C-alpha cells in the first residue's frame, strides 16, 4: 500500500501540473498545444527507446522503476506517456475549461478511486471497486464546484462520465480514456444546451 500511495502521489502531482499550468499561467491554446505536443513526442520516443537501449534502460530504471507497474516494466508505454498524450489531445480539441476539468478529473478522481478502493473497497465490479468509484465521483464533483463558469449539467455529467469510464474494463490506459471520454461528454452536452 505504501508503494501505491507513493505512486499515486506522483500521479496526482504530475497529472495536475499540466491542467493547472494551462488554467493559471494564461498560456494561449495554440502554444499549450505545441508545448504539450513536443513534450509528448519526446517522452514517448524516450519511453519506446528505454526498452531497446541498454544505457537508457538503466538510467530509466534507476529513476522510475519504483513507480512503474509490471506491464510498464515489460516494455509497454508508461502512464506518463499516456498523461502527455491525453493532455495533448484534450487541450487540442476541447475548449479550455472543458480540457482543464477533464484532465483534473483524471488526476484527482482516478487517484481518489484507486486509493480509497484499495483501502476500503469490498464490492468488486470487474477489476475495480464500487467504493473506489464512488470516492472518485465525489472527488470529481468537488473539483467541478471550483468551475462556476461551467453549467452544472455539463460539469457534473463530465464527473460522472469520468468515473463511469474509469470503472469499465477497457484495455486503454486511464490517463487517456478518462479525459477524452469525460471531455467528449461535456463538449456534447455544452453544444446541446447552447
């Protein structure tokens, strides 16, 4: 549990960094898209090369192995690559507030669901717990309250969508599917009510 707590603390801080920078540093959408796009390409290239290059693999192992899951150690892309890819796509296609909120749902909701579910979860649904998903939904709902400029129907639908897709046994990394699915739901609903 301590390793998972450490891993999720890193997950929370790293995943929150991009949307909070986008929100508070007032970086124009085009520049944020370019910056995150470049970072995504560079990190994914390093991530792919780490499994094929001896010295890079050793450096990567020293720095990050304690945070990686078993499938990431076996040569699949790390969660960090998916964070960058999910951030890039979200920022590129969604309006700023929706992108920021969808990315925060991933950072905070997914973290809350995982930690609470591991500690207190009893009712298993696929490979998750109902208690974890409810904790994630509560966390997403609280985050949504900090965005009064977004109508309630949009942001709370996004919160529900984030935790619904997190619960489903889909073989796509959470760092990609949560922001994209919740962002799409919020974007569609925002277009329906305008």
